[in-house]
């Protein structure tokens, strides 16, 4: 007998910003969620079909166009509900059309999620569940989806391999982001593997060892005099 992992995931980068749209599914029921369908909806639907999956949920980490720009179209084509982000990101969702035109994605549409998410919420997928963590800073309504059993997280633009999300956008807040990462993500454990919004996967332990913004050495330095954060050149 083989023991099958309760969830599986594939990453399908979308949009000119190469955003890590993630298809996750319950291995037992093959019911799937698409996390952050920024665009290229028909390609995502083909990927679902190729894997023999049934779409059950659309999950959104935050309201930026490259993450949420395809959600309205995906919902219109499948009828499945949009869950997330936290309601503080509605002002970003309201700008999706504008940013879509800027990035040559005229099909990007604004929407209102079927369910806003709060810190501590649980979202279900087939016979499995993900925990929701509200991690503001990059945007005020950013959420993270966490599957405890398999130690897997989709963190959007909160944390990257070697970097953190930008905080120079309207209502961005550097300290909120640092607090969310060190206060909410690190306690989940060094062995949590995560998909960031852009770039390669990493683990919380690897980032604690070497991330120049939120690694343990950086956090210790923040408490000393004269600390300035490194310049952030992250893609999201
Ligand atoms: Zn992004
Ligand atoms: Zn973003």
C-alpha cells in the first residue's frame, strides 16, 4: 500500500509578471482550487482538464492585477466561488481593470469576492482544509493559505526566496509585513515549504537562515541602533 499525500499542487506562472498561479487539489476527490489566477484563464482550464480535476474554488491572496486579474473571467466560465482576499484589499481589486490595461491585459476585470477572508478562517477543498492567515504589509488585505498536514503554504507576495514583498504601494506598511512574517509565518515551523508569488519555492527555515530582510540575523540587527532595511528590488 502506498500512502498518498492528501493534497497535490502544480505551479503555472501567468501574466507578463510571471506570477506563480498555483493549482492545488484534494488527492482523494480531485477537487481543485486555483490560487491567484492572474490571467491566461483558458490555459489554466486546459491544465485542470489535463489533470482530470474539477474546479471547486478560486482563492485570492491579494488584490493585485497579476494575482487576481483572471478571477472574474474564471468565475464567469466555471461558476465557482471566489474566496479571499481580506476585505481591506477591495480598493486594489477596484483598480484591476486600470492596471490590466497598463500591462496589456484588457480582459482583467474587477469583482467582489463571494467570501472575504479573516485571520484564522478555514477554507475547504474536497475533503481537506487550509488555514487562512491575514498577513498585511505588501497590501493591507493580503492573506496566506496554509495546509498544516503537508506543511505547505501559498504566501503570495508576502515572502520570496531571498526577499519580501514591496511595501512602497498605497497602504503598504513595511513594519506590518515584518511583523506578519516573523510573528505569524515563522512560528508555523522551519520545515514549511512555500510557493511565493514570484520566483522559486523555498522553506521558512531556509529564509530564516539567509533572508536579508527577515532572516534571524536581520531581525536581531533591527533591535540594534542604526538599522536600515536593505533596498527591496523584489518583483511583487
Ligand atoms: Zn505579485
Ligand atoms: Zn502584489
